[in-house]
């Protein structure tokens, strides 16, 4: 018998771990896990929609801080219409740290640099929220659950990293943006062993291809256009591998920072 009833409002991290386990099994070909993940998503979204229609005040504050919201899509246009109506009813994104529009246009979530920048924001934000929730109960000496964000051997499990993420400010000013991005870039450098310009397969030869595909980006794609920058600019007669690596690494950083400051 359990010592106390399960308090689901305190179990958010564990729920996320369960969903990650289902996803990993489905990703590896388990149709049963895929079906269970689908059912959880369907039931959860259905309950959220009913809650939004009948008691929107309960979740409006949550919705305002999000730039996306669970909803149904389908071949019938009325399905999309109902989801769009709920987005407007709840005011989704009205108080989100993410800017849905840049000064000139709507930024694309499909752009690779934007995808990477959002991924690291979500990672840091998830861990920041998690650390605040357990602040009163531990000093974060235990690793974060692998399913919560990254594998157990990730630098994110280091005490100094968790302290740095916990102390990040709200994203309100350009100075806040700089603090967040500096932390993210330092984390990327540690995560990729100082060489984000290299292919993950060359950095982690002992990891499985599935792990590399799931946890690591091919960041070199964001800076490969600078591979011959020193030679093109006349700084060197012939580009050296070390200079190319430094130029690509610098271009990756510039591209990610541009994406981050566009989104936030």
C-alpha cells in the first residue's frame, strides 16, 4: 500500500518520463506504444477542449504564456475551426515570452536555426521550472530523469549547470536575451565537446545512431557557408582546417543568436 495517495499535480516530471518512454518505444517500432500515446493525446486534448469551453478561466493564465496549444486537426474543416476558436477564446500566446511576429514578418518554425533555438529554450525552460518545483526538497544532487530532457551523461545534470539555469531571468529585455543565449551557447559548447561544427557521429562514436539523431543536431549546417570564409576574404591564401572550423563555429553562433533574438 502506498503511504499517501498519488498527487498528480506533483507528478508532472514523472508523467513526462512516461510519455518519453512511450515515444521511444513507438519510435523503435512498437505499435502498441504508438496506440497508447495516441489515446493519451486524444483523451487529454478532449478534456482540455471541454475545460476551455466550460471553464476557460481555469486555464487562461496557462494559455496566455504558451505560443502553441493542443488541438484537433482532421480532414473536415470544422475540426480545425473549433481548435482555432479555442485559441482565440483562451488568448493563447498573449503573454508568451516567444514573439509570434518579428518586426517585419512572422518567423518560420520550420527554419532550422529557429527549430534549434526553440529546442534549447524549451530544454532550459523545462529544467528551470523543474528546479523551482523541487527547490524546497533537495539541493539537486541527484541527476534529472533521463526522460525529462537529456541522457544521464549530459552536462545538464551537473550541479553548476542546474544552478545557472535556475538563476536565469525572465525574458523581458535584450540583456535577459543575452544571458539566456550566452548560457545556451556555453551549454552547446560543452554538449558538443567544444566543436559544434563537427558531425555528431565523429564526436560520439560509441553512441548509437538513434541516440545521435534524437538528442543531437547537425549544427554544422548552420555555418557551413563560412567554411572558406578566411580564403574568400583574403585573410589566408589557402584555408586551413583549423580556420575553417573556427569560422563555421562562429557562423553557427551568429545564426543561432539571430534566431533567438528574433523569436524572443
